[in-house]
C-alpha cells in the first residue's frame, strides 16, 4: 500500500496550519468529552433517582468513596458498548472498570451500574469485565468487584453465554487470579441471582449489605415454580442468613458506605505490593505546552504528521535519546522517560521499510535485555510494497519485527496517534499482541486498509470484472461505487468504533497520553517480567 | 529562707513559682502524673517526681505521695500553687507534720475559709457585710428546699467546700430547684468530697471585685489593691484587670478596709484574696481564697511587686517584707486567660495535641503548655495567660486586643475568638460589665461562623498535600496525577466526598477533583466548589491561588487535622474519613444517637428504654473535668436504647442513648 499524500491545496503559514488543525481537533475533543460525560452519567435521571431513593450510592459515588483521598482513577473502556444496545444504554455497557488506590494499594475496581438496565450483563458488559480482569492479572492488581447486577441480559445470550471471553470467563479468571495470589474481593450491594451469585461466591472475601444485598442460585419466584417452596428473599439469600447461617458471606454491612468502609479495611490487610523493580527518576513535564499537539495533528488525515515533534509533547522534557537516528528513518526508536519511568519508544514516521523493521527488531531485543517497557506510537499506513521491497526481503524483515514485538515480555503499550493500517497496525503492537494497554487518540484510525485504498482496490477488481465482460464503467459509476465503501471504512476505522467494540481500552486526548502512560508504567513497574524467549528469527 | 521548695502543682503556676524561687536563690522541684511526663512544668522546673496516674485523684491530689516527694527531693517547704491541694487543710497539716513548711495560711485558717458557712460567719464577726441566705450547710435536699422557701429567686447554690467557681449553680425557676440541688450535692461530693450546700440570694448583673491581701501570720495584714473580675463564664474568670476603675473611690476604700480587717482578725499568713460582690453601690463578702490566684499577675504589673516572692518571704520570715506605704499603683493591667475549649460546644475543654502556638512578644505571657504538647482531659485546659499593661485602662485593653489578634493556637479549639470579642466589646471598653456580660457577648459571637467554606476548602487542600506529599509515587503522591480522571471538559469534583472536616458543630464534606495537570485541584466543601493551586514558597509557607486570589498560608496539618494560619487567623478542623461515623449506620441520618461530647463519667441516667422524650429533654448527666454536662434529646421520640449506666466511664463519641425519632419529626 502506498502512502497516499496529497499536496496541500494552498500554501499556508505553519502558524495558520496549526491554528486550523487545532480548531479541527477541538471538534474531536468535544465529541470525546461529550461521550465520556454520557458514560459518567450512567442511567436516566429517573433510574438514578430511584436508585438513590433506595438509600444506595450511585456507582461512581461508590468508587470515589472507596478510593483514597486524591487517588487517581484510571478508567478503562469507558466508551465500550456505545450505541450497541440502543439509547437506554449509555457508553460503558452498564459497568465501570478502572484502577484506583484503596488503602494505599492499587486495585482494579469492577462495578456494576444498576441504573443502566438494572446492571445486567450484555455481551459487551461481559467482555469489558473480562478485559478488566485480564488487565488486573497482567498487572497483579487485587480485584474489588462491586456487585449490583440483575445478571445476564437474556436476549443477548449468544454474546454472553457460549464462548470463551464471555460470562464464564469471569469465573475462570477469578479462580485463576485467586490461585495466582491476586486477591479477589466482592461487595454485594444488590441482588445476585444464578450465575450472578457466583461472581461474589468465587471471591476470597465477600461483604454484603443487610436488607439490600442478596445471593441465591434461584430467586424466590423460580424456587416457588421449581419446588413449590414459598420463601422471602431475606430467608433465601439475605445478608444475615449468609453471614450467620450459610457462611457464604464474610462481612455484613449496614449500608453502602459501611460496606465500602469494610472493603477498605479488607484491602488494608492485604499483602503490600512488591517494591518497584524499575526505578523512577524525577519526572519532567513534556516540552510542549498543553494543547500544542492539537495543532500538529493534520486536519486532513491523508497528510502526514510530524511524529518527532509530537513526541516532544509526550516524553519527559521532550527528550528522546534516539537509536539509529540515521537508519530506517521511517521508524523512530529511542530511549525516553514518561512520568519519570524509562521506556523504549517506537514511533512511525512514514511507511515501514526493510531497514525500519530491522531497526525495530534490534531495538526491541535490546529493551527486552534491559527490561525496559516498550511504547508504540502508531501512525502507519503499512509495510512498503512493490518489487523493490520484496526483493529487499521486506517479508522477512517484517516477520522479524513481529517476532520480536510478539515475543517481548516487557510491558508493552500502544497508542494509535494517527492512521494505523494493515500489517503496520499489527506490527505496532496491535490488540492481538496483548499490549498491557492500548489507546487511540480521537483522530486515530485503524483498519486492514485505508478508506481510499479499500475503495480503489475494490473498484480495481470490479473494473477488471467489467473489462473481462467487455462492459463499460464510467468514472461517475465508479465514484458512486466507491463512496459507500469509503464511508463504511471511515466509520469502521474510527477511534470511537474501536472503543465501542473494546478493540482498544479507550480514547484518550493527546495531553492525557503522558499521565495515562505514567500511571500505567508505575503499576507495571512492580510486576516482575519473565525473560523473553524469542521465536525463530529469519535472518 | 527555704533551701528548696517542692511545687505541688503543674502548668503555668508551677513554672511561675519556679521562676521566682530561682531568682531568690531557692532550689525547686516539682511533681507530675504519668500524663504529664513531658509537660512544660516538668521541663522548666528541671526536677520532678512522678506521683501517680493521670486522674488528679491519683496524683496531684495525693497528699501522701506529695509529702513523700518533698522529703525525697530534700525540700524544706511546699508551695501548693492554686487548685488541687492549695486550700486543703489536711495537706497543710501533713506538710507540717513532715516538718516542712506549707507556703500558705495555717490549716486552721484553710479550714475556716474552706467552709463557706464558716467563712461567712467569720465575715460577719469582722463586720463585713454578707449576702442573705442559709447559715447552716446541709446535704439534705428537703431541708435546703425548706430553708429557702421565703427567699425570692434567683438563688445561688454553693458547695460548702467549693471554690474557684466550681460547685456553684444558679436557680432561676422553682421547677428546677430540686434538680439543681441534687446536682449540686452530687458535684460537691465528687469534686470536693463534701456534699453540703449553702444557699444564697443570687445577685445577677453584679460586679466581682476582689482584694489582694498579704499577712505575716501574726496579725499584720496589708493589701495590694483590688482587681475587677466581673467577666466570668460559668463563675470562671476570663478577663481580669487591676486596679478597679469602675467604682467610686469611697466604695473601693471601704472594700479594701473590709479585706484588711478580715485578714487581721484571723491572723492571716501569706497571700490571700478576699472576694466581694458589688451590686447597687454596695459590697458583700463572697469568700476568701487563701492562696495565690490565677490572676495575680495583674496586681504584680500595677504594683511592681513579685507576689510569689512576697508570699514566700512572709511565710518564711514571719514578717511582712513590705509596708502598706510601699504599695503604689501605677497604670492598669489586664489579663486574658487562653483556654483550650470549644466555643461551639458550650466551652467544654478541647483536648488533643496543641500543634502550634503563636503568642506575641512585647507583653507578659505566662505559659502552661508549649506547642507539640497535649491538652489532656484530666486537668484545667488553660494554655496561657496574656497580661497587657497600659497607662490607662483603654490602652491596656488596646494592647491586649492587639496581642490577641496576633495569637494563634492550632490543634485544639481555643477561646481566642471569645477573648478577641471581649477585648473589643463596647460594653467591656466602657466598663459596663457585670458577671453576666459574657453570656450576652457570646450570643453575638455565635452568629459569626467560626470557619467559612472557603477556609475549609483551603484547609482540606493543604491536608491533601500534606497527606500525599511524603509518597514518592504518582498514584499516592502529591503531583499532577493527584485526583486524576479522564477529562470530560468540566473541572468537576468527585462524585463522593473523600473526607469530612469539622470544627465544633460545623461540618464540611470535602470532595476533591482534578483541575488540570499542574497541581491544581478542585475542592468542594459542601455545596461550594473552589479551584485551588498550591505552591510551596518556603519552609512551611504555601501560596494558595484560590479562584484567582493569592493567599499566603502557613499550613498546619496532620493525619487527623487540617489547618493553617493566615495572618492573625488560625483555622483548624478535624479530619475524619468520609466513610466513618453515622454514615455507616443504617437509617442514614440517625440523628437520634446521643454521643458523649467528651470522655468522662456518666453520673446519672434519667430515662429508661421505651420512655417518650421531647426535643431537648434531659436524658442524663455526665461529668468530665469536674464539670457537669447535661445530655439532652436531639430529637423527639422514644428511647430505643440506654447504652450507658450511672458510674460508667465513657469515651468521647461513645453512643450513650439512641432515640427512635417520632415519624413526623423524622420526616421534617
């Protein structure tokens, strides 16, 4: 695939360009923030009021009350599920997941939002829960699950029940993490029926709220239908019964606040997190002032961005100690610090050539040797194509790059800061390679190929078909054929679509990149990384 | 002269006595309880004997141990200071029996003046006018009620063995007479070991005038002029001045003569104070305080005499060190007593660590405690006395007021706001005061909030900074990530509070939030939200940018406290986690809980479970710091639980009663 660069229509000064770029970017930020705000709000006003009237705290109140004063809360997948389940389900899929400090310990908090369809699990809710667990497992974070869910959303059972990565995986991960020494704590703040009851039941320690939290494999109606036994919820699975008779739960609380206070006490008694294995140096602010990166992101995605300049807005002091600066120039590699934590940076600056791929392989190997986390800043239309490239063995070089990247066991982080297409997307540590976390900027795009390339490629195939049949195809007809394809690819490739489908952990603003990565790097700094064993390199 | 004096006291008076002893070349030692191991008097005196545990009854009131201590340190005299055993004749006897000198009047005189009835009889015999009332002390409720049957209200109940304002109660309504008599008997028994009371006509809106006398024990007595101590709260003096400027000279001379005559009649030895109540141009004998008094510095300042030296010399030498003609008054002196007490909670003592204490130089300050030390619930919570002198009353008050403006005490609540209000009150400045004036001024004071929401937000921000600054990590430290959230474009505070800051009855739920990435915070105190950026500019000095205004603050925070000093203003709030207290009990508001306002002992439970109570009804009585605190119903309803019993010791904030609120009340 060729880099598709059009010359600017008119020549503008750099300042004017930056101004226009920044204005265009503001629109993207506005959309991002309004989506986030909708996610933050949760259910309808009526649903929220009803929840409050029951004396319960809203899910975000619970989280903010649970975490330490001044603790950051790094939310994951806040835009997952947007528009997948109609207007009544805001972005977030009825569950909030993120990392916060509880009693001095970083924890993964997974919390149902009962104001969204009763906190029931849609397919995406399952996947988001599972993703949060995987993040917790990778980073060895204790899991605190605030359970307030009506269970599975039955019409969506195809996306909930049968496959790996869905509801059942929640249990599998709980068991696996517990076995791996990662504490699992549940706080039962609502009714947990059937499968829902196993989420707390599979935890190490359970807190339940009197008169509000219930756990049973079948609710009163189902019990009556099945056995004829008439029983009220309290007797069937109330807090007192479970705390005093069945022993299913371990701590009984009087209300939400009490349950959260007990949870804080529980976390305070957990073993302390090990000391960081990667030291932190005194952090520096990036070299660009807030907002400056917006002007560097071209409003026309077909025009390239100056990645080197963009990095100055992310790295501590804007400093990058470049590695092989003069070789394979379309991939920038080098050592830098983000929030005081050392990282190995790989950032695209054009299409990937054989040299760029070889350079990446070398650099990744070095970072693995030195136990330095990798950060990929993806803005790449792909690997170079054509006879010359093939002759130069680009397939071999690309394979080495992918082998090195895929084998690396150091923490890996990916941020798509522009277009990320095809094998380029994959080589720059795409989702399939399980980066510790992956984000997109709101201008970010990713797909097998770009919209123009897709439309052109498909049109080419079509034209060949017509030509073989001897039929004529006018330019207008071709354009009419290409426009919807282009549109479809645009929509697919957008950051919001990737976030909606949980193909990334979130959409973040350029200025949020440094703080988000800093927080992530600090979490992984105390997780031991095993030695990297590389697959076979084709040299 | 004595070679070594044991000071059987603590606090500022122990330090004060030691100072004079050293100047006189007399060695000193003191005593302390386990609670006072590192107290100021122990540090300043330099030699101290531990005499028992924290409660005064087991230490500062233990005659045997104090005498032992005096012998152990090789003292040949004991100075009792004020309070504790200062007026205890058994103590005086025990000291003499151990062949030591008691620096005070003879035990016999202590006995006579220690009994209010006997003292009154002594005054009558010396031709000093007295207030109408019962003659014989009694501990029989019925007898007392009967004996006051003909007297007009209000009445004053006095513990026969009381003194220093303790054990006195005013009865204004016949309905509460019995209850008050019972309480006064209880108080007398527990505080003074003597349940007997006398009852007198209460003279409201009177002036409290007292005369400082000095006797040689052989019938020669002089006076060191008079003091006015009308500014009292609950019969406790707050502001004292000397000399008296509110009375015509003829009346003053009459009062001085009364005092000297009474002293001469009993052959008074050492320092003493004869107290009078003055109403409608007439003076009545109140009592004799046979000891040095808290307010002695004002007399020292106007007479240029060291009263402690005069006291020691007159006792040691058996003669007056000075003649009446040597006592010359110049100027006016005013003293303010700085107490650790909570003006929002009816001035109950405020205990805890005194985090910082800033008292101005340029005037006399007698300190009893230094910054970093604790105000314990066991003893008088006085922090210091500030004494200002001026050529006239107006200037003395102006100096005292200025000094109070520059003073700050953090860590405990203090009566500084009250003192500031008093020293600038027009009533006080025009000398129109009486013994009830403070109550009126306090009412005005109550209208002024002690801490604004803005100050609470600032204090909370400083607390968060102090709380997190020590942690080097991003997630736990004080840095750009503090309060970090994904940006929604609006700088919002968190959804739930993190901490609760409180000062007395004022409470602030504090929510933090991130403003931007450069250490700026959003801080919401209750409903008000502020943008605050803190910049450290020096050791313990922080610039706070608050919504565009820049303030210079000296932070004063620890785990459980948030505060700062800004100029003369000190703000101090307790910090508790948001997830604590009543929030954790079911029923949410749960305002039916009655918590112990401080540690102490429950001395009466007046309700039973199931009993209906109205708002403000009495539930019981607890005692702390020798003070009775009535526990009242915060809501109307039914007593659900009585969680305490008479005689039980309770901790601060322990739940004593639970009231099931009436439905309509709960809805309102």
